[in-house]
C-alpha cells in the first residue's frame, strides 16, 4: 500500500510538472509522457481534478501532430492557477518584500513594508505571520497559501539556521522553527542570491537542463549554481557563497573576517576604495557609485578608468575559476554593479574564453538585472518547485514534519 501511495504521488507530481512546462495537454499526451496506461492517467487526473488542481480547457493546436492524433481532439487539461498559492518573503535592509505566486508559478501579488534596519528575528516572524493572517482574510487566498519561503542576505544551512548575517547582526539564529510554528505550514529559509538565481532559471525552459552560475555583486557578492533545474546546496546547504572564494592572500578584511575574498575585490566597497580611497561612504553614495564611476569612465576620467580596470582584472580571475569549477553553459552577472559591468562585459567574455581549461566550451556570459521583487518571487518559486518535485529530493530539512507536505 505504501508503495502504491508513493507511486501515485510521484505520478501526480509528474503530471502537474508536465502541465506547468507545456501549458495544456490531453490525457493521451500525458499517458505517452509518463509511459503509463490511459486508464491510469484517467484515475490520476480525476483525483487532481477533484482537488481543484487541474481543470479542463479548450484544446489548442498541437505541435507535431501525427496521423495517430487524427480525428476529434481530446479534451485538454491545464493547471488551475488559483488552486493554491506560494508565498515568498525577502528580508532586506529596512524592508520586507512579499510575493505570492499561483500554481502556474505566475506572480499574482507583491507588496513591501518598511521596517527597522535592526529588525530582530522575532519581529520578522511576527510580521510574516501577520501578513499570512491578512491573506487568510482575503477570499481569493483564504486557505490556499500552501507554504512559505524566506530569503536572507547571509549564510543559511539546510536546517533553516542563519549562520551569519552581518548586515543585520544575526549569527547562529534558528529562524525556521519559530516561523513554522507561527504560520502552521511548511516553511524554509534560503540565501537571497540563490533564490533569485533559481527563480530566474525556473521561468526559462531553455535553462532547465545543464548548469548556470549566477553572480550578484553589490555591497557583498553572492551567487548560486543551478544544475538541471535544481539549486546546488552542498552538504549543509550553504553552497553559493561565491563571494568568499579566496583569490588572494591579502587585501581588505572581508565581512567574513578573512582577507583575499573575491567579494573584497569586486563589490561596491572595493570600487569605493579604489576610486574614492575609502569605503566609508553613506548608503546613498553606494547606491549611485557604480553609475557615477561608469559615467566618469566613459568621459575619460583617469581615476575611473584605473578603478574599472582593477575591478575587471579581479572579476576575470574569479569568473574563470567559477567556469573551471562548475563547467556551466551560462554565467549571469548582475546586481548593483550593473552600470560598470555593462562597460566590461565583452572584455570579460573574451578573457574567460581564453582563460578556462583548454578544450572546454566557453560559457555564455550574460548580464541580468534584479527587479525589486526578484528574491521574493524566486523563493516562492522554490516552494512551488518542491511541490512539483517527483525525484525523491527531500523538500524539507531533516527532522521536520510539516502538516502539509503535498498538495
């Protein structure tokens, strides 16, 4: 019985994933994809329809229609977008951003609230619980918010512990346990850059296979690798601290306490030290720093040219190392450093192609921009993916027993 229940759940998830990727399909399409009998698909689809997850829609034109498909087309099936929702929350500096996505992984609601720049974990939990309570009083979402993902701009492990979040002064904080108790549904905590990276890949079918590496550069330098549609996590879940890759023996002290980190050479602080001679700038000055240096670079300012050249050399070194380690098909570069990156992207592409292990294909290097709700939508997408995952990859941390593990 247990084996039959597991097989049923796996097949249900495969049907939902197939419909998410292809929009709609007939029962015959699904049977061929799952390699099961039409009768089995009918039983599975009936169960999903009764739970409101799948609905019948007008059949669309079939690509690659063959002779065996001739005749009256079958009724098409599609996901019911409003059946269930997934909430993503980004904990930023002085702000909480919320994003709600539906069963088709489309964003349906975003909002933000300004909070103290020294907000405590307890205050964050209370704020998220209050937001969910508000959603429960909205007839559109009541009883249908399935799970909650939260991002932080720091190091997080699989158990939901915030190992180090220097910007907020959090260290060794168990955020997951009180959060899950407060909201009474599955929750998880992710690094913000990793969530943004995953969300970007999740919405691009062409990146569902292979390997993509994301590098987000601002005051810090975060990143992530997404392989075959999955966020690479490592033994304890902290993979993605690409900014703390050691590329030198000396230099300014990094936020992690060490010297020679990639982050201390390519972030906004490094650019400030190089251009202004100090990283003791106001927040407003950091916000315009990259655009200001890029403008002065384009005007021929020698100081700006020297600063950009220094940053470029270190960035090339780090990106070549990432290319050799991950062998990605695509490397995405973005973040607050964007204006400077746009000036040097071609130079980076050429040097990376020359600098990687001979014989390896050079990765495509693209620029990307982070929209205001990118992290919140990304972590909501991770919650969404965990409900669609049929591979046995555990969606929750060891020891957790959330009441709703499945839709």
